[in-house]
C-alpha cells in the first residue's frame, strides 16, 4: 500500500503579491493491479481466483501563507479535496468491491510559524497548527498519517459497522491520510533539539476513531543523523468500530518508543532502528506488547549506477498494535506487496527480514528488487510464513509524470485450508501492477 507516501504533492503559484502567497496543489495517481491468487485474510473472500482491478485518485486545492509585518512570523494553511474511485471488481483480499467512489475534504488547517521572532529557537523555531492535516513521526513506524483506507468489502461481514469505506476504494493507493482533528506545537528547527506536542483524532472506523495525545523529542545533526523518543497515550475509541476491529485496548494504552538513524559520519552508510513498547491498562485489559526494527545500508557511490544494498529486520510480538504506521518506500512499512497488503501477517506476531538492492542508471530512473521472508509465527495465529520477491522501476518520464511498473512473486508456506490465507492452495502467486503519478 502506498498509503499517501507514494503520491507527492507539488505546488504552483496561483497568486503572489507582497506578503501573500497562494499556491495551487494538484496530484493524481492511477493503478492497474493484477493478482493471480486471492486471500481470505479479512474473512471476506471464500473463492479462489484471479483478481484484476483499477484504482484512481486526485487531490486538488490551495495552500499558502501570509507574512506578518514587523517580523512577526507568518500564517500558513491549506484546503484541498480528495476524489478516489475503483473499478474492475474486488481486490485480492476482497477489501474493496470495484464500484466505489468518494469525494471529501482532505486537508483543512491553519497555523503560525515564528520566523525570527524567537532567535534562540532558530528560524521558524516555533510552529503552531490545528485542523485536518497529516502528521508523522520519525520513519512512520508508529505514526505516518491516518491512511488505512478500507472499502465496502467489509459490509458483507456480520457485525460490520456502517461507514467503514473510505477514499473511494483506493485501498492500495490510499492517499487520504490526514487526521480529522489535530493540534500540534513544534519547538526547534532542522538542527539540534526539536520538540513536538500533539493531539490527534481520527474519524477512520478502521482505526477505531481513535484519539490520542503525545510528545516527541528529537536531536537532529546534519552530519550524523537523528535520535528521538516518543510517548503516546490513547484517549478514546469508538465503541462500534472497536467492537468489530478489536481495538478497545487503545483507550488508556501507553506507548513508549525510541528511534534513530545515523551515517556515523560516513556518507555511504545508513543505519536506522526503532523500539516500541505498548502497555494496555484500560478497558481492553492488562497486557504488554512490543516491536522493533533495525536496518543497515550501504551505497556504492564509486560504482556505475550507484548500487545500494540494505538489510532490514523487524520483529512484532503477539498482540502488537501497529497504530497509524505509514509508507516511506516500498517495503516500509507495508512489507511485501502481496503479504503487506492482502495476505498478512500485517506487522504483528512475526519476524520479517528484507534484503533490498537498488540501481540508479540515471537521475530519472531507479531499478529495485527486494526479497522478504516472513517467519516466527507463534502457535495459535494464522500460519502466515512465506517468501516474497518484488522488482520495480521508478521512471520520471517527464518533470510531472512518474511511471512505476512492479512485478512480485509470493509463495506462502500454507494455504487457507492449511491455516494460512491463500485460497486454492499454497502455490506461488504472480502479482503485477502499473502505477502512474502526476504532480504539479
């Protein structure tokens, strides 16, 4: 699932005069997706077979800022709409139906940034914003926007609450990622200490309409990287939504996390990691869960096409709640195009290993392949062990157009009849997609 990270938004000037700047924002994405196999991971599909479907979306609106006189900073904000649709039938897990469409508000927020009013905080060292906007922390392992966009497929299940569908059936593209209500305060600039305090509320039934509050402290160094720590507190959830998705534990849950990334001053090296600990003490009962990841990568910058090699390991304990995890690149955090979106294990009760290799033949073309192994599934959980290989190209055809063809090979260890999720046997699945992104 691209889930917002795959649809960048660029701006063009609509109006600029004196202190006021208004930008036009537009992006669009189209996807043609085919899966030779189907999955009963969410209980919707019961029949094996090939699935082919289409997704398309657009975001369009305005953003801008007004520079206050006397060096008193600037007011900024945005308002835009989202339109999404799917066609062609159910997706590989039956989550969308192929006949959905929706238009709704995406972003609607206002804020103020300090400019040079507080010199010891640096330029724009204080920012305050509120409204409907996206929000992320670190590498989006814990919070990367409110992007899970289920479709009408869940309506076929007993006890499903109405209104689960979101983003017009664009489950894979999933660019609709703002929280419905936010209040965010930031202290600090791009370097040194940076503090965020925030309150977020979701209107997404797939997320239990969760509200939460938290704080995040980072230290940022241009040469060596970033280290950070996070505390989150779940404040409330919807009874109807959480009764179906089992997220009642979020009401009163405490989460602590620490993370970082560094090059150790070596430009070819990239090391990153994060640890999350969850304590459920609320109405969901008392329990503990944790997850962590570690990765190391090296760029061979003196070799033609600048190859890059990365190893990535992540572990998720039984009962771990992914909360609002996001997308930053293929393999994070929807790990495996088939497994991460349709088959499972969906980042809980599993160990996941990834080896990724990249090539850059030119500034407009990247070639990548990554292998993913899913293992260490505990007894009592669906048997979602398996292996997947995904290869793709990212080609900037023109300045505003990017084309991404992808082909995947997924082989589960067990079929749905044997305790897994793949219908019709445990044979391999050939998965393919063609994505087009348009940004202005």
